[in-house]
C-alpha cells in the first residue's frame, strides 16, 4: 500500500484475511469484515528504515529504538521514566530526547495480521519478548494504573504502576497522523495528580494531532467525527442487546438493506479505538459526545490472528482493546460508514 494520507485519522489495521466464526479462512468478498474494506491510513510499501540503532517508521515518522528491550529486564512505571532520563543524560546512541511512547504511538506499531509478535511482517526490531510494554498514558479509570500493550497479540489493557513490564523508548515530536490521546493531566505511581513539566508522561507532551473543535457534527440520526472522517450512528446499540459476532455482521447487512443510501459496516478495531478519549472513562468517550445508548463493549470486524475463532472488541467503559469469542453474545453493535465530508 502506498499514497499515505497527510491528514490525521486512524491507521489501517493491517488485516488481510477473513475468517468465519470457527476461525476458518473464507473469501472476504461480501463478508463485511475488516479485510474486505481495509479502511484507514495505509502503510507505505517499505515501512521501516534502519538508521543505526534507531528505526524510522515511515508511516508515522516516529523513531523507535531497534532494541525493543533496552533495559534488559522489566521495570515499574516510575522506573521506566527514571531509566529514560538516564538514557538522555548519557545521550544514548547520541540522542538526548528519548521518551516513553503514549498509548496511540505504541499501538501504531501493531499489526492485526500478525502475532508472536504482533508487528508488521519483516520488521527490523530485536529483542522482542511476549510481554507487556508500558505506555506513558495513565488509565483514567484507575489513576494508579497505566496502559500497556502485549507484544504477543496486541491486547491493550492497564496495570498497576507498581508492577513491572518492559520499556520500548522512541524519539520524535509525535506524529501528525496519530490523534492525540486526549490526556492532559499527569499522575504519579500512586495516582496523585502532579505537575506535568519534566514528568515525561503523555499529559506533558500531548503529542499527536489536535482534535477539531467541535469534534462531532450531528446530522440527525448520524454523527460525523471530524477527526477520523468517520460517520457513526447516533444510537450506539443497533441490535438492542449483546449478540454474537456473526449476528453483529448480519445486523449490519440488514441495516444496509434498509438504508441503501449509505454503505454501513461493522467497524474495524482501529476505527473503534479512534473514538477513545484517554482522559475519560465510563464511557471512555470525549466529554459531551452526542451519542445515545452507549454500551460497555463493542464488536469489531477484525479477527484475532492469535485465536481466529475470536474477534477484537473495544471495552468502551474502560477504553481497553481486547478480544471475545465469536460464538458468544458478548458485545454490542455500533454501525459506521465513511463521512460524506
């Protein structure tokens, strides 16, 4: 894929294949799945460029340490920032602007077409472990916790800042393709609010594209997100109850038969995650968002390549990205389409 869009939004998930409820590969045509539509900012054909001990991601222009486990051992959240300060003091590899990635920056490396590790094919990184990696973004639902991502399958959840996980530093003044996380305050390892200056936390830098004001534009029963260029149904519960994954896809198909002026789809996981405001929880949506019937969790159209009989879901109450078994009635349905603007 080439021809990267230069306006912010959400990245393509990387998923190329479609799977049924049992995890078997099927044709994507007419499936309604992520890999049929392949929406999002596409990846360049040669995505990574090695620059000594640093790797430039040509999609986001962020600069990642090629060694994905520079510390050599797990660190607590507070220790990760101390370690990065020492890296900068010592001008590690000749640079003094290393930092801990925020939630969307670390997620941008993930490929939902891969597992063990969940990184794009032919990536150049070294010392990758099937372990959680810290981000600089505090979990608003529990301020003594922070977001982390698992390198094995790309799950994103939060853990206590006193626990120990891996550090994968990066450089760069953020990416103008990735939306800012929404987090503007900073919190220490005990969850107490602190001054952001010098903390190295997400709230200090607030890197990423700024959200438009206002972000959402109402068109009656539909809502345009002016950040992602997606159009969402105002009602965030198409089926009125939790359904299986196949029932979710069937509900979208029925909606398209009823409303032929738009092509609705079950959102891919990167489309769903683009809604998250990391300063909020219960739900993790921007304040004063105009949606109705918001539920706790939503199916995506993206299969988990780690376990293809499972699919990705957004736990919107928390803002977490996880999975659910396709055969179970675990999640709700929120229809999306491309904005007409």
